[in-house]
């Protein structure tokens, strides 16, 4: 199936008028600005195969607004009040974005936040070989012996020794792992964060360094031999840390703006007298 983002739409000069409704003319640049105001999940479609649909929606809105002007609805108190606050809402949204762009978070603060929330950012990429044992949640293969925990540990230790002797981890996983969901991929588990794996497996994996192979690790599935392929460092997740910190910092800027603004509530209307 074709990805909407892969659809190549015509590119025209930004000052070209691409849509006219009565006396309202919309250029390609203005059209793009309106698309930017959409939620992220709709932007790609509106710039691609959904461009005409978005245009149709604009036409419908402009036709209705021009008819409303003909009927002088733009002179009513309801329009004047609502338009005032809709424009304020647009400006407020733009200002919020501007504030977030201008916030510079010192490296020391980023590292401090990372250290305090490290389990939320840590991520490893690993492979494993599973040796199934009695009581495992992994189904027994046809013709396979149902190993006791002692027998499973002995087999896992044998596989560990073969790996330390130089055998390829991925090839050995394809041949020996009882985890059929990934044995065909050389035991590749991809990348995962805390909370994605059973506790004993997770504890071992996150304590390892890239390239390191574990001793047999027991879980309810059996015995695992784990090889960590890569570990994400602070530099790898720095952008994510900044993204996590921005909302709270932006909120503090907004609170300061509110404190320094002349805000007056009618105590009777807002029922503040009893507080």
C-alpha cells in the first residue's frame, strides 16, 4: 500500500494564487500556512493526496463566511465577541510555540533530568537464545524433550561455552533457540525499554555493555543467553530529554506572564467572595 507521504504533488511558486472564492484569493504559501495549523496526523495527507479535500473544506468555509457577510452576520455582537477570542486563541497558540522555541535548556539541567529519570530513557538492542524447561510458557516443539530446569541450565551453559569459543551468536540462535518468534532472525529482539521484558531478563540486559554475552539467565520461559548489541547513551536520547522538559518550562514562562499581567476577576460573578 502506498504511503501518503510518498505521493509527489506538484510544486508551484509560493505567490501563485491556487484558490479563489469570490474576492478572497489564497496563494500556495498561505495554503501551506493553513496546513501547518492542522494536527500533525493530518498534515502529510493535506500536503499529499488529501490536498484537494482540504481545499474543498476551505471553499465550503469561505462560501459560508461570504454569505454570512452578505447577511451582515459579521456585525452581530456574537460574531464580534467570538472572532475576538478566536483570533486571541490563534495568537496564543503561536506565542506558546514561540516560547518553546526560545527556551534554551543548559546541558547540566538536561543531564540532571536524565539522571533522575534514566529508567524512562534507557534502551538496549539485544539478541537472545532461549533454552526451554519444564513449566515454560513456550510450547514444546514436536519431538522435543521436556528438559528439567537442571538439564536446561546444563544445555544453556554448553551453548554459552560454544559462544565464548567463537561461534556466531545469530547462527547459534537460529539453530538452538526455543523462542520461535525470533529464532529465525538470529534471536534478534530489537530495541526495548524498561518494563518490556520479564524482570530477570531486563535486569541482566540493562547491566550489560555492547557486545557482551551473559551467563544463563533464568525466567519463567527457561534459560536465556543474552547478547547486547547496543546501548543508548545520553547523547542518543538528548532530544527526547529536552522534549520531556519543555512543557513544564514553558508552563513556568506562562505563569510568569500571567503574574505580570493586569488580571481582574469580578468576585461576585466568579463566586470568589466565599473562598
